[in-house]
């Protein structure tokens, strides 16, 4: 598969937010590699959710989603590593759960919870799509029907807890016997999940999956006909394959044929009755077959009578293989049943030596033709188009077709073989002479190695520290290890902690360009609807002489003439800052003086880490030189974490590739503040810092909290505390604080070893105030008071305004509005009405009527307001049209457009329409008359009872 | 044809009636019948179609036949002549739809009539092999907001876009 760049020059780029509002819409110019870049800044308070990024040119349109979220990056990750990805039922499942900081180092001694979820696993190798490997007792279960089959939800089956060791690991073994007892019948996918609370009180989880197979291998069944006839032999194709889908020869399989019958009984009961159904099963046959070199066998049996038959295939060789069992259902028509047409079985199973190939390899495809003698085959290689075609001559039933595969066949192709045999050709057995055909389709994967390149990113150091410059080298080579010059890359350096919240798929650009493609080609034949073949089947069904149904010349196809009928909540307001109560009053509290004195300064000579960033670097255009290399230098932010540098590249001939490399940014001694994002006035909070010692010896460390006047520290927890931090360990230090009434406060946490060799200081990473400070909020209730009066003459007037007690002078405002008349004062109300989300008829009138009356008032009072004059007619028309469409056939109006008419609502509408007419608005005489007639009809004559 | 006997190649309308059948309901009673000496195997995609013509009696290729291709609605797509292998290919260019394709050998210049429709694929469709097919369609902008529905990933190709078909 190859691409070419569109000759368009520009594409239109649109970005819509989570509410599908356009926030970016611009034509951008493509560079010579067909790429473009740009950036947008999300507004404060931008909506959260999925945003749509689209690019279009001509009639082409592409879109992609990205997520905007509020989050707090974790400090650590939980990983689960099973020893084996697939096990046999009954075997133990060993796994290791590990908790490790992103900045390096384990979470030793941490309590871990683990649990195991199980969900049914369907074995379904793609190259054997026509076989069923399921085992169900219900013939009405359709595993292959996308509209039917719902994967069962995972169920918890085991759980436990433990403490991580010095390496931050918790070894775990799921006992095979206990697991086997907890699982139902069949194969399962286990999800092993571990979770822990970190020192920052954040819960983090990680998980991995393990497949538990019900047996050493699987048996696939494919009926040659889903509808068989009683008393006549029918057959089911069998195949034995291992977990990887490799065919298994010499497997001895036992086949059981079980007839199902449902007996329905009506049970009489008080107040009625109900039906019960009993399933009767009767084994009608049992025999063994052995798979051939291709892992195949055929189970032939003759159903004695009509009904539903379950064909069960299981291992007959060893009791240890008791789990190897699959089954499928076949319907059998009895003599007394309506005989419906048999399903066609013109499929041919093509068999390849492998399922995946590298370019340059040759696929060997076995064509097991059912036709004898010389006959022709159309072999095509397909993928959206017919890539290659060839008519070949077959002389036997086991032809091996050799197909050389090239880079252009990547990422996959479908090999189709159509066999035809004329009616004059040799036929097997005594079958009547009819032309026949078979179709086989086989998918083959081809590695897109020629369309991709290898990307190697190498940081200049093995480990770094926050704030340090790091040089990354980018090297790009092709499949032959030759340098790839002029490859255009985007480089991004992202905190792994953020990526742990929303993992991104690896090699997404490779998958996007060279992921597996669909077939896109249909195969059909006149023989698929051959009337002669139908007649043959009909003759067989009716027990007629078959040769009599076959005309030597009159071979026809028919198409059923298609009949037409067949063709046919607003967010909560943020807390407001309040007036500071007099500090002197607070000072009067007992112990406050001690708090004020309990202070610490930022230790001299310590750099405070304040620059935290989720994305440390992004460069959309880095181009490799003639050696296929490029180099960038990045100054790391102050995060203590693992940084992930990713390079995503493309060339002008659309070769693509991606590479990543991780780099830990850490320090010998480091401090991680634990603080909220904001305070509320008078909060009594516990602040903490986790101090990590990455050296090989224990350290005496002075840990201090430097706070401004906004936070007072309880003397019981001194602002500066000396603790011992074990080698390669950590210690938590806490402070009890009281938050004062200030707009924001600044906190700096510091750790300095006693010898002064190691030091670190940081502000909290996630804060709400400016420059890494924390906002101090105060909850107050908004109170709106209004008054109005009339001025009848010029002069001075005084209006006394009494402020409510506890008034916050930082939040209040006074608005004085002077209007020339009362009608002019209605303008603001109209503006409000314009934006009201009207729904029902009453609301429509309540919008329409004031607009009409204001329009009338403006005209009659001679008030000039060009904006309103321009706006009002449109608003009145909109309301009028809504009322027209909401009118019921009886002339009335209901509360809602679909409701039956209501007298009160109808009277309200007729009143409004009448007023509009009086104001000079053109109102439909028919609508108004029908409304009046409805109301008249609802009038009750004096003395009569209401209808 | 009174008295029975072989039909000449051509397109026939087969009608049946019975006093026990509703005369106003013709469903199932009328069929188009293709009487032919040729079998056409059709492979159809959005941008090309290929016919393999073989003789029903010998199973050998039928060369030199002019095959005319149509799509639903009777739109004539073009024609091609079968080669020595009985193959006739028609490039459908940048067809912007995926309408069903039909191929017809018209009884001109002495050649026998035959026809095939893309939906004559009983038992041999990709679904019957256990796969769903991915059709190639022209990409179009969404007509409504994407809430609750996804168009699936867009996949660039040489000149058109791949889209998974919308399924509800």
C-alpha cells in the first residue's frame, strides 16, 4: 500500500469543543510533506469532554477526537506483570504487582489491594472465521451476530491485600484450583488489578490480563449445511488448532450428536395460566474422528428425525483434555415439516502456511478443490481493489498456489479463489451433471516494513535533575538500516504521570496509515442463484429422480423480481472572597501568638522548584539531516517524574514511524509537598511533605514549611523539623495549620541534609493562585436588592441605600439606571426574554406578548430606539409562527405542542393574538378564528354541566 | 412456450398464478429468469469491476464478449471485452458511491445473453466467511453534532478516505 500527497496546498481545520461549538476554524497551508501544525489556547473554564478536530479539503473530511479534562497527575504507578499471558485452566497464575514512583524508587511498605475480574473469552482466530469454537447449550444463541451477542460483563472472582516489599513489589499467585472453582464453564480472560493509596493520598490502580484456556487446544466446527434433512447424511467440518491458531494433526476427537426437543406445557393457575418449557435431550450418535495433516476432520451423521441437533466435539485422547470441547447446532427438517431451502455451501476453505508474512516471502496456499479432473480457478489478490488476477488450471484436489508477496501488499491482502467446473466435466460419484463453482477467501497479513522506519531517541544522560538541560538525539533508519534523511518529525516531551491517566496507543501513526484494511470487494456468480441447482436441491428434498430435473442445455439463472415493498445545570458559582475580618480579632484567639511566632524561612542557597509542566516540550517540525539524524536540547521543568520523549515522523513518500524514550528526572534528596489546591478561610488543615532519600545512607534532614501570613502553623508542629530519612526510603512530615482571611497564600516546603550537601525545595505542583500560590476562598451568599422611583421635575434627589450587615465590599456593586419613561425601562426585560429557553405554549406567549406590547408602546409614545425597532419585528414574527405551528386541529392550544387543547392556554393565546392584531401586527385571520371557535365551543350554557 | 422444451438464451419473466393465490400480491410469483450458456463471475468494488466469463458446458473461458456494466438505478458504467481468460475489467474511476453493480452480456453480434448481479452471492459473501467487509465511501462531513455517535476513525488513502460504515 502506498499513498500520494493530495495536490491541494491548503486544508480547512476546524476544532469544536465538547459542546460542539467551533473554537477554531482556519485554512492552513500544507508543507512539502503534506503536514501542518498550529496551536490553540484553551480558555479558562473551557468545557471538559471530547473535542473534535477535523480537517477537510475538496469532498474529503477527516476527524479525530481529543479529550480536555481536569486532572491531578499521580506521583506513582501500579504495574501488574503476570508470568505468562496465557495459561491452562487449573494452572497457577503467578504475577507481580509493583508500585513505583515516576521519579524512580519503589513505594516500599505500601498497602496494596488486588482483585481479579473474569469475563468469558471467545477463541476466534481470524483466519478460521467460518468455524465456531464456542460451546453453548442454547441453539438460539448467536455468537457471530453483532446485533445479538453482548460480551458478558467482568465479574469479580478473587481479591486480597498485601504490603509491598523493599522493592515496592507484591508477589502474587492465584491458585489454579481455587481459580478453577471460581470460574464458570469455558475459557476466561482474567483482569488482575492492583491499587494503592500513595503518600499524597491519591489512589492509583494498574492492571493486566491473562487468558485462561479451557484446554490445550480448540476444536472448530463448521456445518456443511445448517439445515439438514431427516434420514439423510449431513456433515460438519472440524478443525483442531492450538492457542496460536496453528493446526493440530492426529488429534482424536469424539463427536456426539444430541437431539433437542422442547416440550411446551400450559400450566393452569388461579387467575389464568402460564407456559412452561422442558428441554429433552437424546443422544442419537457417537463416534470418533482423527484430524489429518491439516488439522481437519469431517463428522458425518444421519439425523433420524427432525429437530435441533447439537454436534459436540471433544478430545477423545486423554482425560486431561476434558476442557477441549466445542459444539454447534444444526437444524434438521423432518418429513412432516415444511422443507425450506438448504443453505448454500459453496465456500472453499483456503489454507496458508502462515498468517503473516514479510515482504519478499512467498505464501503457500493450499486450494482443496472438491472438483475432480482439470478445471479452472480465478485467483485474485484483493484489498479495496483487485490488485492481481490470474486464471490458473487445476488438475487435482490439492493444488498449492504460491503467491510472492511484496511491500505493496502490506499491511494485508485477501486472496480469493473462484473455482468453476462445467457440466461436461468429470463429476464425483453419481451426482447429476451441473455446472458448479466454489469461492474461497483467505486473509494474509504482510508486515509494512518498507513503509515504516525505525526511530531511535537517545537522551544525552541516563538520568537528569529538574531544571537541567538535556540533549536528545534522533536517529531514523529504514528497513535496511540505511539513514532516512528529510524525515519530518514532531517531538513531544510529556510527564509520564499524565500519560498514565490517559495512555496513548503506541505507533498510532503506523496503525493509521498501515493498519489492517477491509476487503472492499464482493464476489458473486450466476451460479449462486442457479435455478438448476435449486431444482436439484428441490428434487433431493422431494425424493424425485434428480437426472430428470436436469436439462442438458437449459442452464439458467434467475433473479427474484424484487417487489417494491421488498426493495424497498449551570455550574455552581465559585466561592467568593470575603472581607477580611479584623486581624486583631483573630489574634485574640488563644495560642494565636504562638502560631505567629512559629515561622520558618526558605533555607538560603536552595532553589525552589516552581516550574511544573505536563508537557515540557513540543516541536512540530524537526527534520532529519542526510545522516538521518536530528538533535534538540530541552530544559526540563521542575517536575520529579519520568519524562517520555516521543518522535512521530513522516516522509514525503509517506513512510511513517514513531519512537519513544524515557528519562527519569530526580534528585538525591527530594521533597514532595502534599497540599490542597486552595483553602477556605478558617480552614484547619494538615499539610505534609514526603521527603525521599535516594542515597545509599540514612540522612538527617531539616524539613521546613515557609508560609506567609495567610497560614499560621500550630506550635505543636514546628515550622522546621529535623527527621531521619532512611537510605533509599522516605519520611513524611506534617504540619497543622490555620488559614487566615487573605486572598491567597504562598507555601514553600524545603528539605536540607544536616551536612548541607543535599537540598531541595518546592511549591505545591497543583495550585489555583498566581505564581504557584493557593487561593483562599470564602463562601458568601449573593443578595440583590432593587428599588425604583419617578422623577417628575429637574433638580437634586437623594436616595438612601442601607448596606446589609456583613457586606463584602470586595464583591458588591451599585448600579443606578435612569430611563426617560417606563416603556424605555422595559428594554432590559425584553433582552432577557429573548434569551429565555422557551419550550411550551405558555412560555411562547409570555415572550410574544411583552414584545408586542413594547412594540406598540414604542410606536405610540414616539420613543426612538433603532436597535429595538430593528429587532422586535423579528422576535414578534418568530413567536407568531411558533403559535401557528402549535395550534391543534380543533383550533385550541395545549400546554405543549403535542398536548390536547386546554381552555386556559387557548384563551391566553387568543388574547395575545388579539392584542397583536390591535397593535397593528398582521395575524392570520384563520388561526385566530379557529382559536375563537374552539373557545366558543368550550362555553357551557347557563345551567348545563361542564363537558 | 407451449409444450415445453429448451428456452433460447435471453431474459424472461416467469409468472405463475393459482386460484388459491391472492391475485393482487405478486410477491414470490414473478421472477426474472436468465437463460444462458455463460456463467459470469463478478468481482465488484467501489472503483473497479471484473467479470470472469466461463461456459457452463465446458467450464472454459469465453473470450471476446462485450460486457456492459450497470449500477443500481440503471446507470450505465461502461463496457469491457473479455480476454483469452474470459476476464473483462472496468475501471470505475473515482466513483463516489457503492451502489450494487450488475454486468450483462447483451445479445449483440451473435454473442449469447448472460447477466450477473453483485448481490448474487448466496453463501459466499464476506460475512459468510466470518468477516464484515469494509466499504469504501466518499467521506462527508457530519450532518449533526457528534453527541452519542461516532463516525469511527478516518483513514487516509491515496485519494479518498476510508470510513467504517455507520451502524446503528
